[in-house]
C-alpha cells in the first residue's frame, strides 16, 4: 500500500457492497433515507467501475426464498459483478465471500451494507480481525431505527474502522482535477449532481455545479 499518503487511493481499495436488497431498503428508518442510500450506493458503484476499483457484491437469503435480489437500480450499476448469496448475517462466514474479497488483492476495504448494526458491523469487524483495513460509508448505510444505526456506527468506530461519506470516498479516490482520473471523475460526479436534487433537498448543489452537471449529462 502507498504509505506516502494518508489518503486511500483507487489502486489499493476494493468496494464491498452487502445486502442492498429491496426488503432491506424498505425497512430503513435511520438518518439517511432509503432513496438517498440507493443513490449514494449507485454513485459508489459507478465511481468504482470508472476508477478500476474491484467490487465484491453479496446478498442474504435469496436462494432460500427469504429475500429478493439486489435492488434493481443498484444492480444496474453492477453489470458483470457476480452476487454471492449467503445464509449467514456475517458475510465472512461464507467461504465464497472470503475468497472473493481475497481475490481482489486489496487490503483496504470500503464497506456499504444494510443493516448497520448487523450485516455491516459483522462484516467490518471480521475484516479488521482478518488483517484488512476498513472504511464504512455513513450515508450509504442505514437501519430499522436511528438508535440501531448510530449504535452500529459507534461499534465500528470503536473497533478501528474509519467512517467516511460517499462524497469523501469518491473524491479521495481521484483527488486531482488535473490527474489521470479527472475525466472519469467529472462524468460520475456530474451524473450524481444531476440526480441528487431529484431525491432530496438536504444535499447542497450550487447553481454553477448544477449547470456543469447538466452539461456533462447532456454531452
């Protein structure tokens, strides 16, 4: 890993997405609403693909007929990424999941998952125990209640994981508007800035940013 920089680079990270299923999204009652979680997760997936960050995707209970597969809008951003279904709420108890994470060759893992205090917390804590470094994306995760969500995030922070936001992750990956990822960054960020006002007015988008985003989407 690049120890010359404290920031995490796209070359050393993998994105791990767990249980972004319709059944899970419908139950969200915590800080970030389900629609914004969905959009932020789509943005992370788009950026990961644009910046050559490997993605590990997993679901729970699909084969058993308990839950539906990955939510269609999110799945649409993940073409070519095989979904690993599990029965355990702890992803790392799935050999196929562990193997997929190891196969990325990356030791810095950025996690998004539903629900915060269960499938996210278990996976992140197991990853830390297995020798990985871990971030979790606070505005791309959620739970059935605010107290459950915040307790889960507190547990993760105390365990040594690093909280971040979708914006923080995307910008940290490319960082330099004059760098080699700048064109891809403009495209994926322009898409997000054009989409987010359709979902919420709680994320600020400046007038000039909105104009650039619309131009990027149109062009």
